[in-house]
C-alpha cells in the first residue's frame, strides 16, 4: 500500500528534528540534479519551509559530460524551481578536463566541483548556511561496500553520517523505493541520468550488479547494510572516547607550541591492539592539524617503528619526523626543507624527500625504506639480489646527487639504459614497453631530479649500479600495505 504524502513528510520532519539537521530560520543550499532523490529532497524541504521558516537556495551543477541530456536536466530543474517559486543557481564545469588536469577520477572531480559550488553559494548567503544533499539508505549501503572493498577501517564502515559539519542529509532514513513512491503519489516527474547505467563506474557496478545479486539471496540487503553502518558509527564514537583516554596514558611529553609529541612505547603496547593504531592517529592529527594525507600505511609504519632500534626514523607528510628514542617514539615538526606532499590530488603517490637513515611512507604506494649498509651485506651478495628481487633495489648512493623522491612522472624525466650512460625519456620507455597511456600517470617512480632511478614494476636505471668500487649503498624496499603487488 502506498503511503500518503503527508505520512512521508511527517516522517522526514521527525528525522530532521530528532537529529537536529534543521533548525528555525535556517538558510539551506540544496543540491538539485533533477534526479528522483534531489527532486524529492527539494519538494520535502519546501513542504517544511513554513514550519521552520526556511530560506531555500537550489543549486544545479552541469558536469560537461552528457551534452544535450545535461541541457535538458538544467531546463527541467529551472522549470521546477519556477513552479515552486524559488530562484535556482546554475554552475557549469568541464569535469573530464578538470579530472585530467588534477589527476582525479571523473567521479572524484565531479563530487569535488559540486561541493565547491554548494560551498560558494553557502558562503555568499551567509547566516551559517547549511548544504542539503539527497543521500538515502541505498547510497549509504553502496558507500559502505565501496569502503569495505577498498580495505577501509571502522571509520569507513560507519558510512555516511546524516550530518557532517554544514552538510545535512534529510533523506538518510529513506529508501529509494520510498522516494519513488513519494514522487509517484505527488505526480512529480524527474530526470533519469543515463550515466547511472554505465558500469565503468565502481558505484554503478555495486548498485546495478552486486546489490541486486545479493537481493536474490536475502531481502532488504541495502537496509541491513545501512543499519550495520549506523551501529559501526556508534562503535566508532565509543572507540574515539576510549582512544582519548588511552592517548592520555601513552603521551609522555608535548610542548605548548605543538612542535613535538613523545609517546611511550611501553605504555602503547599495554593498550588493546584495537586502540594502538588509533592512539597513534591522534598523535599525528594533533601535530599535523589533520589526517588528510596520513594513511593506514603511515600508522602501520609508526607502530612498527616502536620495535626498531633507537635512532631509527620515519618521515611523514606535513614535514613530520618520527624518531625511535629510548623512551618511545618522538614525533616532531621539522623546519627547513619540507617533505609533505607537493600536490594532494589522487595520483596514488605523494612526493616526499628522503634523507639518510630515514624510513619514509608513501600513501597508496606503501612504505619506502632506505638505509646505509656500511658493514653488513657484502657487495656481491647485494648485486645478486639486485637482479632478482622485485620489491627491493640497491643503488650506489654516491652516484646519486640531491634528494631521492617518490612521485609519478613529470616532463623531461629520463632513465639511463646502459653502462655508457645513454638516456631514454620516460615517455619513450613507456611507449617501447607498451604501457597503456591511462596507466602511466599511476606508476610510482623513485627519482632524483629528472633522473628516474626505479620505474616500479619495470626496471631500474644503470646510472646508479653497484660496482666493486661502491662504498655506500642505498637500499629501497617497497611494502604494499602488507602484500606486495602491482596495483596499476
């Protein structure tokens, strides 16, 4: 039996009130694509306009992808807003071009530009404006599965929160079927986005393939996943409380300026394993001012550092050095040459600078270890392993001038291909090796300036080969988050 529109409106009203998503006199920017979800959201907000004394500001974003279809979406949204007596703001972007320029997927670029438009309007209208988007239970289930498949931790499995800062999700307690039903009862049309059927996008494959297959085995799968996500969110909140207590027990020293933090490894190891990584994350966040570029690989490497000998170091983003001390681990902000990412878009590799006796970590690539082997392994043994070890390479350190860094390709990159010192541009190497063009931007490189020392997964330069005259050796080992494999 179809529910009456008033029942749906009352339900959403209760949800936004109980979760304090909307308050009296709010100014709300509403993302309206023209699809069923956003149209339903706009209608429901207009129904609540009088009760909350709301001011509503619809925003429509064109992505520069679907040509005439997108123009029709725009016209539809404009007409809908006219009928509702609301002005609509239109933003147009070339999302594919932006994605290429900033080395992002089209999905990532589209999301970034949408929220940039929403935020711009919110800042213009002021008054602590909120941004309403139309995520519902199915969206949450898809997001949780995406995070699960990517190897997310507890935070990712908590899914999409009904409220995140200024962003609110009034439909978070509704299913897609309920949204369709509401629009049908109201006699309200909406637009269908043809790209939703394209399975080249990961979310679409989950929505159109994986979840329907799961529904053949169990009923209401998306709702069950959504409920699990909410339980995970409660567990996350509890873990955050316990982590704060654990951090207070583990933190030995810090200074008022926030330049360093020292953690007791003895106290850390007494904490439950579920808290140890989270305590380290708090320390990193307190020192860095955030966790945007701190990945699980960084946290794992810090945990491993606690078992290393005194003096070992680890280089982190935000120009932070972690050093093993007698008491534990000292995290300190460095002055001078920075080692944080020079660009933060999703290249899969963050550029960092490396100095001697430092363990460095690269998000999306794994841990990059380097060390001098002064009196250890003999050169002949190293040379033998040099030829056959996939994940560890050795270089003559004295043939390398300047900083070694991990990054993706740049213009003028080259590799030395023989003992005579002949150079080959990286572009020519990729062509000769038949590396697909779309993969070239994702391949990690270890380089010194324009000289590429190691094209990970392919070959090393001959310009830093070890010889009988080698005195100092740079050892580089790649660890892919616990399992070594090429992922591009």
